[in-house]
């Protein structure tokens, strides 16, 4: 089931409309800085110039969403189904940054 159950709910904290991509860009910059600051076995030039490990930032992003879901009482199944839908659209349509996501409710 797909719905917009969270949009405008006054009992939830929201990211302002039109600012979600900006918030994602900010969090990406924070992770970029953190990974570079804590990089081991590289010199300062490499720390600044090497690309980040995609496996590492994907795991961190995944774990971040799990922590947020748990902290806010969201079902992990709802999170998983919703993100599967978003990534499926990215794969099929090549659509990039979004302002909205389809929420697939946990039937349990």
C-alpha cells in the first residue's frame, strides 16, 4: 500500500519543503569530512584527494536510516519497503534527488 501518511503531520518534525535535497547534501558533506578526518594509513594529500569508499558510505547511510527508524518508532519493514521502492525508481527511471518518497506501510 502506498500513501502520504506523514506529509504535514503536525506531531512530527519535518524538513521544509524544497529543502530536503539541501539537507541530504549537507549530511553527505558531514560524512565526507568525517571519513577524511578519520582516514588511517594515508598522508594529508591522499586524505584530501582520494575518493571515498562507496561500500563504507553506503553502510553508514543504511545504518543511519536504521538508527533513525528505531529512535522514531518506524517499522524497519516500512523503511525497507519504502527505500526499495525509491531505489527501484532510481534504477528503472534514473530519477535523481527527490522531495517525496512513497511510503509502503507495514501491513503487520
